[in-house]
C-alpha cells in the first residue's frame, strides 16, 4: 500500500500562508489544511508514493507526519480518484432548489472586459453618482408610500413590482456568474431561504480555488451592476420621470440596502469573510452562540476547540450581530412587508366580493398569488428544513 | 503529527426575492 502512488482527483490548491485551501472543484467541496498538508498533496500529485511523501513532509515539518491517516481523510472527502473513467460527476447540493450542474458556457475572454480596471472604475463612478443624487436631490429619494405602489390600484402595483424585481434579480445574479466566468470559473443558480426571506442565489464556492484577492470581483459584481442600473434610472428621472422609473429606483435602493444585512449571508457577508480570512464563520458563530447560552450539544465543544482561530475571533462579535439581526429582520417585515400585505388582502377581499363571475375576482386572486407566492415559498422551505433536521 | 482538516463554508451571492 505505502509503495503505491495515490491517485488524486484534479484538486485545486491555493497557498494562503500558514494554511492551504484544497478542493475538488467538480464536487464543489473545499477544505483548509496546514501548510504541511499542501506539501503532502503536491507530492502525491507528482506521483510520489506514500512513503516518499511522508519523508518529504517530515523534512518540511521537522517531525514525523501521519500521511496514511491523511490519505484516508482525503478518501472520505472524495478527493481520491476512484471512479470508472467516463462517470459524470455532479456537484454536491447546497440549496433546496438548485441547478444540478455547474454552468460554464461563456468564454472567459468575452466576460473579462466587464471586470477589468476600466469597468470597475465605471462601477465605482456609478455608485458615487447614485449616492450623490439620492443625498442631494430630495425628489429622487425612495418614498415607500409613493413609489412602490404609486398606482392607485394595488393589484396593478403588484403586477408591476414583482416582475421588475425578478428582472433586476436576474441581472444581479447573472452579473455574479459573468464575473466568475471572467476568472474561468463556473457557478450555478438556486433558490433558498434566509431567515424570513426567499432568495435567488448564485453558488460561487469555486472562488475557494483562486487566490483571495481575486474573490472580491465576483462577490461585488451584483452590487456593481445594481449601481449602474440605479445611476441610469436616477439620471433618467432627472430628465423625464414616470411611475415605472420610480418603481425601479425604489426596488434597486431597497435591494442594495438589503445586501447590508450581513447576518443573512448576503453578498457583503461573503466580502466580509474574505476580508477577515474566515473559513467557516457561519458554523463557528452558531457554536459560539450556543456556548454563550450553555446549549452546546454533544461533540460541539470539541468541534469549537478545533475551529480556525480567525473564525473564533470574528465569531465572538459576529454572533451578537446575528442575534441583533433577528430583530432587524422582524422590524424590516413589520415596516415593509406587513403594510403591503395587509392593504393587498383588504383590496383582494373587496374585489373578490364581486363573485367568480366577474373578471375582477380572478384578477384580484392572480395579483394576490403573485405577491403572496414568495412568502408562502419561504414558509414551505422553513417547514421543509425543520422536517429534514428532525429526521 | 496529524494533519488537521477544516471544512470551509460555501460562498453564495444572493438577491432578496420577497419584496
């Protein structure tokens, strides 16, 4: 056994100083190991036997290294190439509704001009222009009562707002994917839940296979294109205003502010963990919160003791931010979502009273379904995750 | 010495779908 070479999959290897990020890009699974682990992987990739690899690792570490146990761990992670050739491999699912395959499909050189130095200068200028316009021109500021449902017919408002939201979301998520393509990485789209919100998401986990500084572009690409769209709409409104432009501007500002809620694992959360060099802050935050309330379960104290020190350092304050986030989300729902839903249901009740023979009846039901649908999906996903946890 | 392995979390970019 120890004289046989170990066949590894095509693994990614990123040197982060004291640690090395290793991953299987096809499956989308990544791990962090000490630098000596990187020496072991590199030796195995070069076809060295376990024996020879152990000798090189000992030379590097200055003490004997248990290579066979590490190879066994790699096997458990699925990092060894043990398939029949020709087997198609699928990435591991990370969301309840998700594309089953990685999405490539665009040559990197076509996407690259959108994320070069000139492009980022443009994104920055658009963000500054939008901010200045919102601060300096009071008439452009979003007004929840006026812009979102400026039309007197709330049903028409629903029909206007939700499709616009979907189009803007598609552009935002598509831009994340384009930025990943510029780095020659694939991504995949999915739908998931964040606390009480339904979210459209782009899985950018393959960013773990590139150096840290190159991860920021794809993470900020969504907000970058939001800034451009907002700048165009605000500029347009200065010249010629109308209801649709008001609604688009309102939704864009609303969505960009929403991204600031890092405790929901938004784009800016990913930027934060990249900046702090965290590896698994989300899990460590949960463990630290449980520890604070004396609710650690079996094995979790050991898991916490083995956690990355940077994760623990950040988790000590991030856990309270997350807890405060529960109240922020409750306030957000009470301030934004509830008033809209209440007035919608009142309007629906009045319209439905006309009876199923009237077209108003069906129109009102369709509008209600469109606005209530996402909230019902959130409830469904919450119930589903509760059931799978209990199983 | 034993080589300790730590998992890293998935990286997701999101848009709010409930407005």
